C-alpha cells in the first residue's frame, strides 16, 4: 500500500528544505535526517545525528523483509506508522540494579532473538541493557532523551560497533526515534533489494 502524504507535510518539508540543504546526503541518510528534523522542528539534528548509509541500507532491507521491530516504550510504538512492534514494558519489573525499561529489553530479546531493529527513544537504561545482550541487531536506533545517562548510553552505542543511528547531545525522545524508523519504512524497496 502506497503512503498518502498530506499537503501539510509536503509544505512542512518544503519549508524545512528551504532552511536546510540535505541534497548532498545519500538517500537513506537524507531520509532519516529530514524525518528526524521534521518530527522535532529542530534543524540542529542535521549535525547532531550519527549514522552510516551502508548500515541504513542493510537495516532497510531487513525491515522490508519482515525483521521484528522492538521499541522501549509505547510512545515510540505509537509513532511508528502501520507496523506491528514488540514492547515488553508492561510485562517488566524493576529490581535491584535493574530498571523496568532494562528488564523490558531483556524480555523482548528473549522473544525476538537476533536480527531485530531496536528503537529506543526514552530510557537510557534500555539502551545500556541492550548493549549487554548478544542481540546481533539489524539496527539500533538509540535516541534516548535526558540529562542523566542519555549522552553516555549513546556514546557507548557508537563505541560498540553495532549498526546504529544515534546523536551526540542530550536530545532525543520517542517522536524522533519513531521518525528515524519511519524514514526507513517509508522508503520504497529498490529492485536490487527485492532480488537479494
């Protein structure tokens, strides 16, 4: 099913592109940067995001081949358009040295196994927990927000060598994490991806 774009979104992108030149960016990188900037109305994301076109291409192929998508909170799931996601937060419990968000990531990992796309926009502890697991992710969108642990967890993600989308600052959140995933979801599958 082809996505119908509302005229307000078309105009919003036109105005954003009048203020931000992304024409030099590769296709998927441009899609993610623009959708994140658009979701937050924050042009600074264009220089704050850290991502790799090759990793995005592999994640795009995995997503469109039906790889599971795991989210840390229901707000991230709510922002992802037309796609079933896994969120185990309602089943999770906190304990000594373990937040509810971290426990939810453990539960989700047990459920989906390797090869999933992980979208973390709320809890730095969820991202930290993911990095302790042998998740072999297709992609980690690690954009938790906050003044405690967010910067550090995103730096640890980048240092891990896992395929990732992250940012350097404290900024992030459910809307921008969902937007990054939606950017990949909305990009059509190329003929070369269909053959592989």
